[in-house]
C-alpha cells in the first residue's frame, strides 16, 4: 500500500506540469508577438536613420543657416524701409460728448508703399478725409487724451482706410500735430 501511495504521489506532480503547458504556450506566443513588434519598430527607426544619413548633415546645417539669415534680412529690410508719406490737410473737429466745447486740431500723414497706393489715395482723398473726420468726431476727450487712446485711434484709421483700398495698403498713420482744448 505504501508503494501505491508513493506511485500515486509520483503521478500527481507529473500531471501538474502538463496543465501548465498550456500557459507556457500562451507565454511563448506572447513573447513571439512582442519580438515581432519590437523588430517592426526597430526596422522603422532604421529606415528613418537611413534617410537622415542620405542627406549630408553639413549641407543641411548650411541650408538651415542660410534660410535663417535670409529670413532675418527680409525682416530687417522691412523695418528699415520707410514708405512714401502722404500728408493730409489739418482736421479741426468737435470731440464727441462735449457739445462743441472740446475741439481737436489734428494733422495726419499716411505712410504707403508704392506709387499705385499713393495715386489711389490722391484720387479718393475726399473719401479718406470723410472717414477720418467721422472716426475723430466719434471719440471723446478721454479716449484720445492718453497714449493708448492715440494708438487705438491710429490703428482704427489705418484699418478702416485699408478696408476699401484696392491697389495696396497703408502701412502706418502718423499724427504730426494733435492739439485739443
């Protein structure tokens, strides 16, 4: 009987690994799939490095530096360039909300780039003056007395005039005289 028990005990441990064999197959399949994914990612990285190596690095750096210098030069040229200035006659207007007690005397000059825009403004001078008078007379003393208010006024005049110009745009508006009482 002891021999039967020992034989039964020897058979039972042998049965346990056979059930674990299914687990081993799953683990092996997952390991193979994982290795295939890693190999695919490695292959894609290799192809990317291969393309980078095909383009000489020194030429790439030189090309990038040249583009940066050209970009800086363009912006420097734009800042240095002062367009043609178109002076407008003096504007004397009543400020809004003052019932005629607050007057403003304003001289404005428009900066444009190119003779085509200058010609268009000369032809539409009455329309430009009308728009500027409407904008100026809609402002109160509080709106135009500060630097921020003048900057906002400058931008509003520029944007409004640019909205109807066809041959170009105004690049800047200058107040050469701004007096109010």
